């Protein structure tokens, strides 16, 4: 694996180190020790698959509060997505800053999302399929979200979302919630 830092401390893009031959390739998709060596949390409690019918489907921004905050490791196996993270650590120099990258079936890049970050993605193709590992089980009472179109975040989505769940459309704007409630 090739672990690359991002502008948001603790987050990473992870590319496969391909071992090619006439059959195709082999690559390590996840390695606990390589994560530890890079200072990333390697815990995996749960793995989730998300299938999306239409391009322009938006999921997020989602996160969980402590003690259920989760680390995510996200990879798009079919189609393409624009994956975005937001730093929610008040003590961080990149607090409320975002970072996005295209993850797709051709680049095979994965996004490592640290705990205390919000995560969202927008499908760029029909039939996009995403696999993500999380360090903590989903806990409904700990779940929170940010609005995908919050002007304070000013995320530049590559296409206009056309499918957004009522739940994701109803998350409050940052200006509507206190720092303690985030």
C-alpha cells in the first residue's frame, strides 16, 4: 500500500501497490501493520457496502460522537465517487476545513477518514458501489450530520447532487448548532 497524507492532518489517501504479471495484478488492500506504521488507527469493527443507482446520489455528511466516534476506510469498487471529509476537531488548525478526492474503479484509491471527521460522498456514475470499513459499530443515538450544502463549509462538488435522502437534507447548518452539539 502507498499511504499519502492530505492537507487535513491524520487523513490519508491510500493507493494500491500493484504486483503485475501476465495474469493481472495482486495488491494488499488493507494491512494493519502498515496502518500502525503510518500512525493510522487500524481497527475494523464492521464493513459496509453501499450501492447507488444514479449518478448525483449524495450520502452524508455523517459522523458519530464519542465514545462511538469512528474511523472509516472507504474505497469505490464500481463506478466513481467524489469523497469528502471535514475536520471536526476544534483544537485542529484545519478545523472545519474539507478535503475531497475522486475514488473510482480505475484508480482504486481509498480514503482514510480519522475519528472526529464528517464524511460524505457524491456518486459520479450510475451503479457506483462503495465498500467501507469502520472502527466502531453504527450507533443511532451517537449519529450526527452536517448539511452537504452548508455555505460555511463551501464544498465544491463536481456535479450537482440530484438524489439526497430527507435525513441528509435535514441536517442543520453549522450556524444553527453549538460547537458542543457537533
